[in-house]
């Protein structure tokens, strides 16, 4: 999970993930169109995203396509965000139940 947080810490890598969310399965050239950095820099960012398992690469002939893998982000949600959100949802449900009891 440390690799995922490291990968998400950089705004350029988050932008690459956003671009893959918009249109999954892009080549390096397609991804470079959306960023103001060199191909080499984009390639380095993609390697970090791949090491964090946030993207998956597939070869289609001579084209290397990059696909978003949202599973690690889902794991972060379950471990770090979901448990805090669950408490709020439970509190709202309890408030609703009490208000309904008062109205009956």
C-alpha cells in the first residue's frame, strides 16, 4: 500500500490516472497529449503507477496500452476512508430512526 500512496502523491500521476479514467487503454503518445512534460517523464510516471499496480499494461501488436486498475484505490477506500464514512452513515441512520419514532 505504500507504493500506492507514493504514486498518488504526485499530481502528474494523478492526472495520468484521470486521463485513463476518461478513456481507458491509451498509448504513451495519447497520454502525452494531455500533459506538458516530456515523453521520458511520462514514461517514468507510468512505471511508478505500474509498480503500484494502479495501471496494467497490455500489448496489442506494436502498441502498448495502459489501463486503469482501480483495485488498489478500492483497498485504500476500504481501509482508510470507508471505516470513517461508515460511522457517519450509521449516525445518520440512527438520527433518522429517532426522528421517525418521535413523529409516531
